[in-house]
C-alpha cells in the first residue's frame, strides 16, 4: 500500500502549486511511498498549461497525476476528486500556497502511526516571515460567534486551547486548519470525506466534527512545520465574505439544529442590515442573509464550464 496520497488543488495559481510540489519533492524522505494528485479546479488556460508543462517535465519515480476539472468545484469537491483516486494509508490535503522546509510528512506519519485515536493531524503553520499562524481552532458554534475565541480560551482553556500559542508537544484540538490536513484514510472514508455541499470555508470544522462523533480526534503536531502564504489563493471581497456566512450557517444548522441556526441568522441579519447602511457594498450580503443564506446563493452555483482546447 502507498504510505501517503498527496492532494493539491490548483486554481489560477500555477506558480504557487509548482513551488509547493518542488518543496514536497525536495524534503520528503525517499523512504516514504507517495503519490500526488494535482487537481486543476477549472483554471484559465495559461495557468493549467503552465502547471501541465512543469509536471510533464519532472524526472521522478514518484507518481504525479494532473487531473483537470473543467469547472471550479470548490475546496471540498476539488479535494474529493483527488481523494477518489488515492490509494494511500494516509491522505495529505495541502494548499498550493504552502511550502515545506523540512520532512514534514514523515513526522506526521510517525505521529499517526503511534496515536490511533487521531483521525487527522496538522503541522504548525508559519507566515513567510516566520510568524506563527493559528493551526488549531474551535468548532463553529453560537458560543464562538457571540463571545469570541479569546473569551472561550480564557474561561475554559482545556476545552478551547489557545490558538496562537507556540506548542512544543502534540496538542489535541477541536479541528485543524484546512491549509494542511493529514488524515488516516480509513477514518476519512468512514465519515464520507469532505461535504461537497460546501463550496468554500468551514470544511475543516465540519469534517472534524464528524470525526469526533466516531471517537477520532484532531491534533497539532508542532515538530512538523510549514510555510503558508496565507490567503494568497483567495482574494478577499464581499462575495467571499458572503460565501463564508453561507457556509457558517449551513454548518450550524447541520450540526446543531434549526433553533441555533435561526438565532445566529437573526443576529447576522441585524448586524449586516446596519453595516449595509454605513457601507452599501454589504447590501448583497444582507440580502443573502435576508433570504436565510440558502446554498443556492453560493458561488458554487455561479461557476461556468471552461473547456480548454489543447
């Protein structure tokens, strides 16, 4: 069996993807048997062809397959395209705007081999300036939305470990960031993988919530480290902010029920009604919330098929 199946999504950012692959090939131990599935998620022609040219030129014994989707399917669905082909004992879902500077995958595999309660783990994330980026987080919930992370970490640090602390030992958490998730494949498959109803955001909290229901935990493994060009693959906009709220409300309804959903929805409706008066650019976000943030308003339903003639 292959040790690790590595899945990376490219979306109009071939240079980041190429640098990510280069760092993985450079630092990953040859003792590990790995396979790569690079999913091009409906990129423009230039980005796809740049990536294809690079992959075709690589001289390596490690299998690297480029899979082209003619439509942007989003984070979860894009990763599931690669996951369906994976044969590894472990699955590493790695953002393309990341690079390694050490043998991260061996450290994660060794940790998972030794800790059978772990369903997923992640390395410690840093910015390109070597500043710490939060790798662990707390489940989306009414408590987190109303009181904030700092309050929860102050009143119950055992349940809500500090996100911005530099840990020296493995730290169990509610979920780990989606920029680098290392799953036990059996557990990933048991819970059904990523929820493809979600186009972007909150995929990690959703799948880790489902892992917790089968008794599997999420861990930060601080001895493994990587650089994340945080946000480089997604431009910020009101559309993206709207997508975030759609995903948040979907996850709240899915895991906590209709009453918490309506409590949070009402709060967000009031908040963004007044925000949109001060900043009219928020009117589309308020309107989506007024409609109760249906999945039909997601960017997923605004994607167009782009077939590339090669």
